[in-house]
C-alpha cells in the first residue's frame, strides 16, 4: 500500500519530539512575544535574556522594577505558561540589567 503525502509541519514536529527539542523550540517564541504577553509597560522595562531548561531569565532595567516584578512573578509565570501551554516553564528569574 502506498502512503500519501505528509505535511511538512507534522514531520518536523515528530522529528523535534524524537530528539527532545520540541519544548525548547516552542519556548524560543517567548523572545519575540514577551511584550505582548506582559504588556507594553512591563515589556518596556524588561527583556528575555535566555532559557535554561524550564527556567526563563528576564533582564530588568532598574532595581525598583526588579522588586516589582519579583512580587508579580507568579502572575507573570501564569501568563507565560498560558502562551506556552504545551511547554510550560517551572520558574522565571528576574535579574538586574548591567549598565555599560
């Protein structure tokens, strides 16, 4: 029996899952949509800096914002995980941006 055509996105998803990187690929999208997820105000003072497994690292412009976002950590994580439903994160680490 001859198999019919297969969608490329289905094949790619299967390959990514087989190699254990599907969640990482989904999570990378957070770099682009961070301001959309957290809103213009928070997005203007923070920037996603990296991912390490289930942990998202976010750089914050000032110590005042670092304190504020640390208190909102749970809410921000919920927003992020709502967007990354198939690849949720365990935690967010906010760090103070280095000034040059």
